[in-house]
C-alpha cells in the first residue's frame, strides 16, 4: 500500500478547515475556548487524591486535637478543596464545606459540558464536510470529458475527502470528547470522596447546633445531559 497516495492537502484543507469553521460558528467562541482549555487539561498531570489526602491528613489531625479555630489551612494542591476547607474553617459548619464544593463543581462541570458538546459537534460535522468535499471534487468534472489522469485525480480527491471526514470525526473529535468526559467524571468522583472524608473527620469539631441534618447523595455525572 502506497500511503503517499492518501495524502491530499486540498482535500484535508476542505475537511479540516470546514469542520473547524462550522464548529466555531455553531458552538460559539466561548464554547470553543472551553473545549481548548479541556484539551489542554488532558496534557496536565491527573488529579491525585492520595497526594491531596496526604497533605490534608496532618491538618485534619491538628483540627481534631486543637479545634478548628486554631487551624490554619495549607494549600493541598487543589484550589476547589482548599476553598471548601477554608469555608469550613471560617464558618465552622459542614454546610459551608458542602455548599462551596457544590458551587465549584457546578462551574467545573458546566465548562466540561461545553467542551464535550463542542467536540461532539465537531465529530458530527467532520463526515458532513467529507461529503461536501466529495461533491466539490465531483462538481469540477467538465461535462465534455477530460483526460484520464485528470479524471483519476478528481475521483481520488472525492474519495479522500470522504475518508478524511470519517477519520477526523471518529478518530479525533469523538475520542477527545470521551477523553474529556472520562477525565472530568473521575476527578469529580475523587474530589467528592475527599470532601466526604473531610466532613466525616471534621464534623465532630463543629458546634453541634451547626451540623446540618441533610443527606448528600452523589448523583452520577452525565456530562452530555447537563444543560
């Protein structure tokens, strides 16, 4: 197989350029920025709950011994958990811990939803522009006929645009959307475990009248269904 015959810059330009432009026009610049940020985050180190808990454990021990008033929280490496712990220490209520974590989670998941939705749209549009490239290529065939070489070149471009559209949608955009989804779901589950652990450990240090009596069920995170 000669892979050199599968390289056509004009066909690739039609498919890739058309897909990107259409995705920006339909999703908007804000959603595209969210998608780019989510893709950049995939290259960053993963959230390590064991490392965060190792940093928090001495602080939890100090709070259980000396009380929350004497605790000076130190950064654990995750701004969301740092903010939730600071809210708990300032108010000495578990409600503040949960409310801050819930508010931060809404922001994170909302950004992830926008990113996944944009990438999924790109996966849908890529085959469409593959077909559009095929039609553009076939439309260049003159009615009076042309030389065999020109005919084969037009047919080759028509086939390659269809191929590029399928590959771009199913091997680039769709896998990236799922990768972002899996990453966010895993990190949110890990953060919730740490927050629940903090609540269990520091709950006894809060004034009894301030402990909220509410059950916290962790709903499943379905990024594609969050508005």
